[in-house]
């Protein structure tokens, strides 16, 4: 009797469960859509949520997840259509606006370029709706940075760093500090980023740049050498390492590194220029110096520094016409460069062309009133 009762109970439970499933068929379809969404089967999820919405157009959960599915598929048009529908029904979700903002940032290189202003609007909306994760602040910082608002970008990166540990935020904030001239703050952030990502070559490059700018050449040599040990093919690191050796007056190592740069990439015109500087000013091998200056110019016809250095070498050796030709060439590419006018004035003085020299000195002082040497020389020539 007991077994018969138990069997009857089991049958009733099965029948009740089956009836419930039939009654809640729509809910099952919704759950299938959720399952597809979390398994990254976004097209299937869209279709299932659409079937749910056909039966009940006010099913906010289905509309919400369908919108997220559209965003995962990068279908902005349909996603925004759903966002408008949700707004009409009085709903606005921070997660949806965040996902849309991320799409506009173009992190996956989906489009030709990011849409920073659109990203900013969506991410600010997400923030106003309560999204406050480290990633949201990081994305918002990227939008501000892309729009050139570095102060707001820095604030958001700082918030992101406080809320979570994201190496890219350290790097991006350090870059902003570097551009703003806050070199010590940038160094601190790059150092923290390096602790957590010691294989990131860009950090070594940026640290090297800052140490070079600060004139701390030994530290630049150390960090750039470490970066080069990770990737010996990085021409940018080797070029900066050569520069650090040059400024540290370790000229033989500088020569070695600049020549390696040229061997790896013959188009790096700065390497030829600095080799010219070493052979001109240190080794006093003028023939070789001229050769390197000319090679620098051959790879960059508008490289004013090479024209000026070549002109200075000719002027020193009293080859005045050759010097003038180089200074005039420099002015052809950059007529607003005060040093080129000043050096051309020196060439004119060497040739006894007083009035021409006075004219060039006036141009020099018009462009750079702080050049006291030019001012004294002009006063002397006018007083003669």
C-alpha cells in the first residue's frame, strides 16, 4: 500500500513539473538565451531573446540581455535601437552604456579610429548610473585623454589605480605626467608598472627617455641596457642607449651603439648625425664627420641640426662659402630658426659683409630676444 502511494506521488510530481514547464515555456526560452549569452553564442542568444520579446514586448530582462548581445556582436545600430526602447519604457542601465562606450573606444581596432566624444558620453552616463569599477574609470580616462583633456584623464587614471591594479593605467598616467613635465611622478609610476610587468619593452623606453631628459645618463644606460637584454632588435632602445653613452661622454661605446643602429636600420638619420658630432668635436676627424653629416641629410633633407653642424665645421675651417650654403639650406627648411640666422651672420662677418650680418642679427633677436651674444655683436657692428 505504501509503495503504491509513493508511486502515485512520483507520478503527480512529474505531471506537475511537466505542466509547469509548459506554462513557463517562455521563461525556459529566456533561460536558454541567457545560457547562450554566457557561452558567448551571441547570435543564438539574440534570436532566443527576440522570440521572447515577440510574446512579451515588455520583457525588460530579455531586452536588456539582447542589447548586451548586440554590443558583443559590435552591432551598434541595433544596440542603440534597443537602448531607445528601454529609455521609452523608463529604463537605463549603466552596464549597457559602459559596453557601448568601450566599443566607441575601439580597443579591438574594429573601426578605422576611436570615437572619443561618443565614448565619453556613454561612459559618463554609465558612471552616473552607478558603475564605478576600476575598468570604467580607466575607460573614461582613455576617452578624456583622446579628447586632449589630460587633467580629467589623470584624475580618472588615479581613481582607477586606487580601485584596482591595472598595469596599463600606471603606464597611461605616467605618460600624462611625462608630457606635463612631472618627470619624478612619471618615474614613480613607470617603476611600479615595471614591477608588475617586467617584460614590457615600452616601459624601459619611457624610463630611458625621462632619465635622458633629467640628465641622469648612468641611470638611462642601466634601464635601457636591461630593456635591450629583453629584445636586442629594438632599434628605439639601442638608439637611446647610444644617446645616453654620448651624453655620458663614453664616446667609444656611443660609436659602437650608433653603428649597430645603422646596421640594423640604415634610415635612422640621428645616428649618422651623432657620429658626425663625435668625429667632429671629439675625434677631430673632419673628413669622416662631413661624411656622417651628409648621410644624415641624405636620409632627412629637412634635418636642420645637420646643416648647422656641417656649416659650423666649414666655418671653423674658413670654408666660408660652403658654410653659408649650409646655413641658407637650414633656413630654407626652417626660416624661423634663430640660430641659423645667427650663424649666417657669423659667416657674413667672416666675409666682411657687414650690412648683411647686421640684418641677420636683427632677425636673430626678433626670433630670440634672449640671445645676448647676438645683441652684443649687433651693438658692436652698429657702433663701428
